[in-house]
C-alpha cells in the first residue's frame, strides 16, 4: 500500500496524475491511495492537519484518517502489512514527515519531497521503529512565502534520522519548490525495495549512484 499526499491547495486527482499513481499501482502490483484534504473551515484552503500555525485542527484527525484507511484497504484488498509506504510533496511531505515520526509502527518506507521539520511547524520526535526514507529539496529557493524553508527543513530531518539509525537518502535538485521526475522514479524504486522490519536496506552508495540522479546521496 502506497499513500500519496498532495500539497497545499492541490487536489487528489491532480496529484495522482502528476505522480503517475495508476502506473505505480500497475508496475508494482500495489494499492495506491490518494486522499483528498478537507478545508478546516468554509473558504479555507484544504491541507493536512500537522501541528502548525497554518492549521486549526489537531493532527489526531488525520492520524485517524491514516489509521482508518490502512484498516479499510487491508480489509478490501488484503495488503502486505509489511509494505505500507507514504509519499508526499510540500504540505503532503510535511504530513509524511509527521507520519514517519508518529506512525513508524506501520511504515516500511517514505518519500518526502520538500517536507521536513522546523521550529516554525513542529520539531523532531524520534520514531519508535526504523523507516527507510528518501527525501528531496530544491535548494535555497525551495520556500513557501519566504518563511517555510524546505532546504533547511529537509537537511535537519535527514541529520536527525541518520543520528537515530535510519536509512536516509537526500536529493538536492536545485530547481526550487518542485519535484523532478528523476527523483520520483528513483523514489518509487527505493520505497518498494523495503519491507517493515529492522530498518536494513539494500541501498548502499553504489546502488544509490546507479538508481538515482547524481544529486542524490546516501547520508
């Protein structure tokens, strides 16, 4: 099971098309779920409810959504519970970051495109279990309203996860607030190469160089 989480103001349909959700499902033999965020109030922008000044609901609401989706999809499709993964961009990547820290008992791997941690949003909390993570940022211009600086957030997340023994690959594509197709294609291969367990990985520096763009490296 792969869950895709869209960015601020985006839609599940647009994000599914952009990430090639149907192709991923067919190629990997996977269920790919693409939830739609609900606006917290009338006229507000739909976004995931991580702890932030930008939101006004506690994260428990969307944690409950994640838990319910895993349970419901498992009942319908009998998924491999050792292969539950998350992938997101921007606000969806921040939400995937939150899931890594608070739902590591579910996750085998995560792909976080311009997410991470900061004092502006929420700080690092040690995951209870090891999760293999690949992340990307677009360099100094990868920002939201000049306040949310994704390069800093991703490097901080990366160093924190590595310190706690997680497999972490970080890609710096330098193209601002976007995600490149090279990163997406490599990230799909990466996350589907992992299974929930002891956090071990077949990805060493040589495999990273072979499978991923040159701006990606094992941390």
